[in-house]
C-alpha cells in the first residue's frame, strides 16, 4: 500500500509536468481520492481479516495445546479415570474440536472475510495492471539497479581500501553480530514477556467476564424458575377461584330458585322444600304436580324478587372484582413474559459473548504457542551462542589463571626483593654506623699521631741541643766511630737485605691485594645483580675505599722506590763517608745516636714484618670467607660476611696507613740525618 501511495505520488508529479496541468491535477486528485478510499477500505478489511485469522489460529492452537496437555495428564495418570473413560473423554473433546472447526468454517464472518479477501485481491491485481503503476515499478527497478551498481562500486572501492586493514575487523564484526543477536534476543524476550503479560491480563479479564456471565445466567435461571413457580401458583389460584365462583354461582342459583319460607298463595299452603330439595307434601300426593305447576306459573312476590336482586348484585360485584383481578394477573403475566424474553435474549447474547471470548482465548493461546516456538528457536540460537561464549570464557579464565599465577610469582619475587632491600638497607645502615665509628677512630688516631709528632719534634730539638753539647766529645771517640762505621756498614748491608726482603713481601702483599681486589670486584658484581639502587651509595663508598686502597698501594710502591733511591744515595754517602772519615770522627756522637735510631728503625721493621705476616694470615682468612660467601645463598649470611670483609678491609687500610706513617717518619729521620751529616 505504501508503494502504491508512492507510485501515485510519482504519477501525480509526472502528470503535473504536462501542458494541461490544471486538468491533469484535478484528474489526479480525483483518482488519488478514489485510490485512497480503496486503500483505506483495503487496510480496514486487511486488519479485520488479520485479526480474525489470528484469533482463529490462536483458538485452534490453544485448544490443541489444551487437548495435548489433557492427553499427557491422562497418560501420566493425573486423574483416577479408567482408560475407557479417558478414551471417551478424548473422543468427546475431539468431536467438540471438529464441531468448533466446522462452526468456524461455516461462520458467516469467515465467508464474509473470504469474499472480501477475494475482492481485495482482484482489486490489487487490477491496480497492478495500471499503466501508471507499471511505469512507477519500472522507475523503481531502474533506481534499484542504479543503487545496486553504486553499491557494488562502493564495495569494490571499500575492498581495495580495506586490503591493508588489520584482522581485528573480523573480530569487530563478530562482536557487532554478537551484540545484534543479544539485542534481538532481548527484544524477543521483552516481546515474549509483554505477550505473556497481555495474555495473562486478557485471561484474567475473560475469566472475570465468564464469571460475570455465569452469575448472570444463574441469576436469570433462578428468576425464570421463580417466574415459572409464580405462574404455576397463579394458575392454581385461578383454578381455585374459578371453582369457588362456580360453587357460589350454584348456591346463588339454588337460593334464588328454592324459597325458604311458606307463603300463603290464594288461601292455600305452599309446599316447603326440605334441605335436600324435595318438597314436603302437606296434603295428598295426587294433586302435588298440579299445585307445583300452578306455583311455578304464578309470579313471585316482591320480597322474593328483592332478595334475588340483592343476590344478583352481590354476584355481579364479585364477578367485577374477579375480572379486575384477572386483568391485573394477565398484565403481570405479560410483563413477566416480556422479562423472560429479555432475559432469554440476554442469555443468548451472553452465550454468544462467551463463545467469542472462548474463541479469543483460543486465538491468544495459538499466538502464545507461536511465540513459544519462536522463543524456543531464539533459545536454541542463544544456547549455541552461549556455548561459544562459554568456550571463550573458559579460554579467558585459563589465561586469567595463568596470568594470576604469573602475577603471584612476580609478587613473591617482588616481596623477596623487598626483603632483600630491607636487609640491604639494614646492612647499609650498619655499614654507615661502622664507617662513622671508624672515622671517629681515625680522627682519634690522627690526633694521637699529631701528639706523637709534637713529642718527636720536642725530642729532636732536645737531641739537637745534645748534639751541640757533644761536639766537644766527638774527638775522643774517633776510634770508636771507625769501629762503629764498620759495624754500621755491616748493618747497612743487613738493612739492604732486609729492604729487599721487605720489597718481596710488599710485592706479595700487592699481589694478594690485587687478588682481593678481583674477589671484591666479583662480589661487587654479585651484589650489584642482587641489590637495588638503594645500595649504590654503599658501592660508591666501597669503590672509593678501593680507590683509596689502590692509592695507598701506589704510595707504598712510591715509598719503596724512594727507599731504593735512598738506599742508593746512602751507599753513595757511605763512600763519601769513607772519604770523609775525619768529618765523621768529629760527629761520632751523632753517629751513635743515628745507630740507636737505626736500631729502633730495625726493630720497627721487624715489627712491620710481623704485621705483614699477620696481614697475610688475615688475607688468607678473607679468601676463605670470600669462598664461603660465594657459596652462601642466604642474604643475611652474605650481608654478615660483607660486614666482616668491610671491617677487615678497614683494618688493613689502617695498618697500611700506619706503615705509611712509619715509613714517612723513617724518611724524615734519614733526611734529618743527611741534613745533619
């Protein structure tokens, strides 16, 4: 119908373009009005037909469903009936269904709708055969072909442009289709729920209407029964009244015809009738008949006629009363008959409405069954989609479980790292405290060294004073000095030997220090792998300490070189001393003092050698502990060993500094001796 309207609008638009615009416009409007009227009629008829067909289908479907349910309940033993009774009930129900189908087929509305449908189809065919409609269809086909061509071109261009797209589009399309299916499913569910609600509401309304109609039918039946009883009672009462009136009429006639007194008629006795109606003869029975004839032929007296008139008047009055009552009863009977007819009409209308409601209920049941089928189909589709979705969810859940396990492992590792960080932080704090303590000790040692230097300076000044005083005594001990020189030369040779040994020991110490440095570097690498950025400062301090150790070792090497140079210088000086024996004889006392100082230096060198041996033992212990540390896996033990190594390194640094200070002191003493010499 919409297409026909569009075609009519196109036709009217095309006709408007002609020369005879006004005439074509009027014709088009007239044709359009006719077509619109026909279309409205067709729409009304089509709506009625659809409603009736839907209602009939629903009725049939609902009744078939009800029968199938009854059969199931009967087969399952829901009722205590026997099989014969069940079969009889089923047969009765099927007969009722067949009768209802025949009634539906033979219903005048069905025939009317069939004729209207046939007429509408013929009109539709006739409208389709019109030239204007054909032209509009051709135009629509051309436009559709053009649109299809444009669509194909757009698809080709889209395919060419979408060649480089990612494969995520398929997933997007699948998700879009899934969302559409979900939307359709929700729509179907909402439609189903709405239809079920409408059906339940209609069912409740129909139940209410049926109950009202049944109550009205019962009321009408009761009223009809009461009216029938009233009619029977009125008929019985009328019969009794008629019988009473007949009896009264007979009695009045008897009273009128039978005198109750004896009258003197022409100076003779009148026979007195007995209550039985037989005259009592006063005289002889022969002349009775003649007398009776004479009596009946004679006119009645006035008193008797008055009595007869009064009795007739009463009888007429009673007859009038009975006639009025009869007219009233007849009116009531007519009124009750009209009421019975109206009630019968209402009953027929109620029965027809009840049948219509039953048919509508059946239609609704049919519609519900069709909706149930559609819902089952949608449920099947939804179940398949749900299975696919469950598989996807299972895969996702497995992936999520794996991810959670990985996250748990990462959390455990992170917690372990945090614990290590805490331990390292504690060790860092401990090391800082140790460094503070050592720095304080170093400060104290420096202060002590300064004090010793001051004491030594004071002693040196005192010795210089003694030298000045002992210049006068040098001449007396020249010979002793010569012996002392020889002995000093021997001691210097010994000192050279000891210095060579000390150089070898220092080289071994340097090698051990290099080995310790390599071990420390390995430990630093291990610690750097295990530690976080918080220990960077500790490592920097360790690097600084190692740098200081290296610098100390370099200084030691420089000192050894200086000692060698000094030894060579001393040899040269000894040669000069041999050449200048006389000058040395003058300074014998100073040489004795030098001898004592050299003895002290030799004792100090021996002490240094002992300290070097102790350091070697400590280095061996450190190597053993480093091996243990490399073998340990516990962080606390590693940290403890690191702290111990740190302490040992600090001790070694202190001892090296002490040795350096001693060497410096010895150099100063040698320089002083040289200057003095």
